[in-house]
C-alpha cells in the first residue's frame, strides 16, 4: 500500500509541474520575466540572458497541491505536514519577492541581504515555536553513535542556523541548468526513504511530492534550460530539506545527504576568506561549479558529475541510518 502511495505521489507531483510548464513558461516570457546574467559570471552564460525565471512558482504549487491531496487521501494532515508546507511556502514567498524585485522592478540585487536574512530568521523562529508546542526533542543525535547532545533553548538558535544556512546553500548551488533540480530530487528522495523507515509517513509523502515536482521541472530546466526556478524555488527547497532533517532528527546527517550544497557553500566561504586575507583566489570562480566550467568542463558534464556525487552521498546516508 505504501509503495502505491509513494508512486502516485511522485506521479502527481511530476504531472502537475509538467502540465503547468507549457502554460506558465510562455506567460513568464510575455511578461518579460527574464533572467539577468551577472557580467562577472562565466561568459558562456551570457546567452542565457532573458530565459524566463521564477519557475519555482510551479514547483511550489505542485508541492503544496500534491502534499495536501495525498495526505488527505491516504493519511491525516499533521503538525509536521503544516510545518513543512509553512517553511516551504514562507521561504518560497521570500524568494518570490527577491525575484520580483530583480526581474520586474529591475533592481538586479533584489532584496538586500539584510532584508532576506530577517525574513529567513522570522520564518525559522515561527517554525521553532510551533515545533516547541509538540514537546519535540531538543537533543542532537550524533551519527555512528548512541550519543546525543541536549541543546535545550539553544536548539532554537540551531534551527535558525540550519534553516537559514541550507536555504542559502541550495540557493548558491542553483547556477547551472538542472543542477539544483537533480541534486534536490536525490536528497529529498533519500529523506523520503529515511522518513518512511521511521514511520513518519506524512514527512515521506511530502518528500516524495518534492521529488515529483522537481523532476517535472527538470524536464524544462535541463540543459539548455527553458526556465529557471529562481530564488522562489531554491530558497523554498533549501528551507524544506532542512525542515525535514529536523523533523526526522537527522539534522547532522543532512551535512552528508546535502553534501553537494555544503561543498558549494564552503567553496564560497573559502574563496572570500582567501581573497580578503591573501589577495589570492583558491578557485577560478565560486561557487565550485563555476570553477569546473572555467577549467574547460562542459556545463552538462559538471551537472552530471555533481548529481553523481549527490547520489553517492545519498547512498552512504541511507546505509548509515538504515543498515549500519
């Protein structure tokens, strides 16, 4: 029965995105919601200027509709369901405002970093206070061991850091056609398996709904992309995956399952630190995917390689949590 539920969930999420795209993409094009490409980015990306963005709206619609339909049909919506949808929609709305300012109001930087950070923190705090009402454990479980650290009230700070950190990490990774669509499909699929293993079926249904939505989006986002998800999609997906890790008490293992996002973020941090302290760059360009482009790899090769690395991390994560 559960296998059927998962199958129909991923199918519904996939179909909603695939069916929305031929309607939504021309609509975005008519409104001239085209992506502006940074001058300092790889020169090969300049040809992508004008490609419709804010496609994350389709992903959000698909996730929300699929989750509500499938949980109503095969389960009961729970606090966990509400929290996942709240964070996904909240971060997605924040990304939408950022995209709207960039694309429609022609302010290339969108929301200021301070405005975006305040929004992310507020959403994270609301998430914590709702979670607190459910007597949720504030301990961090350490992988490979039977130990855990009780954080108490400091768990609130941890939640803020995790949600903000991973939403921005996925956002940083969103720089090549299909890169985030593929890596998030792998990561959310992994958490679907792990949530199912914990009998958290509502969380598993949500995770599979995301997989279906991003795979449907990938049909139009694979190289050469016909649409980009924008911050609307990437911020929402990053917040969602951090929320799932928290609800399944797999916060630390997210560092492995989301290893591609972590590595991309570290490449930016190391690049900034190196340049400010020594005046030299470690990579030709950060995030890391641009470095590989500039040493001669094709965009498709970089994307497939990163997908493969993400899949390897996912397999290791499942092995640790299920079989080790």
